């Protein structure tokens, strides 16, 4: 029996988006965080929505599986690139590695969330920095490669999707660079939180574009399950 797993990038996008927003609604309903429209008002951070029970249980139970889905997606991305252009592109291994490292450190961050102490603060800090940094680098490298494939004479990737990825990567880069002056010159947690929420959602939406890219290029992946009968 074969199970189609080509839908995994879509799940890797929808589950964390659903997760962190439900976590915020729960936390706000229980007065653990302020109530506002976080994407515009920035009244709280994503981390704050997963620190206190019971929303912390929901946060861990959904974000950790999200990280696993992301890791699987990046693992499959390498195979997708090889299907598009054979073994000519050696950077697929680097993209895979960065994505897998990012997913691992998302788990590291999530596990430490809610615990008090300098060692847990350091764990969360390392986890979130490496998750965002490695994910963005993997997305940037993938965007660059797909753009070349879309603009080549014998294009094997839709130019429209390549433009969407390029636009999204540009917005993420602008938000990332914009967070530097906000952090050092603007004493405002709200500004930091606004950037964090929007950057996170846009970064996760990138997985939807991966899913659409797989569909547009006819890429499919399946998990083979063999049933053996004992003799």
C-alpha cells in the first residue's frame, strides 16, 4: 500500500498557523495575555501564548508536529529538485540540511517554553534564532534556484510561482532587516511583536508555495507500506 505524502508542505503551513492563533485566542480568553489584533497591535509575543497552562499544552502538542512536517518537507525538497534537473544542482543537500536543522531547533525552542531559568532562556533564544535563520536561508536558496529554473530557456518551473516566492522572500528580508533598528533604536515591545507575528506567518506561508510548486510540476511522493505475512 502506498500513502501519498505530497500534501505534507500544505500541512506544514496550515498546522502551525492554526496552532499559534488558537493558542493566542486561548491565552487571551484566560487573561494570560492582553487582547488585541496581534498582527497590528503587537500586544504580546508568540512565545507568551504558549507559556501558561492549558494553552501551553496545546502549543507543544501542535508546534512539535509542525516542526516534524517541516523537516519532512525539506527532506523531500531535495528529491524534488533532483526530479526537476537531475543531479546537476549540488546545493539541494545544503537546502535540505538547513531546513532539517531549522525544524530540530523549533523543537528545542518549544520544549523549553514555559520553564523558568537562565538555561531555559538560552535554549529558547538559540532555538528561535536558528529556526528563523536556517529556515530563511533554506527558503532563499530554494527561491534562487527555482527562479533560475523558471527563467531558463527550457523552463521547468512556472514563472508565476517563482515570482511569488521571490516577492515573499523580499518581504521577509525587509522585515528581518527592519527588526534590527526596532530592536536597538526603538524601545517598543509592540513593534518587536508585530514584526515577529507577521514574519512568522509569512515564513510559514512559504510552505504553501512549495506545495503549489509540487503540484504545478507534477511532483509526487508516497510512503510505501508493506504487509508481510508470517510463515
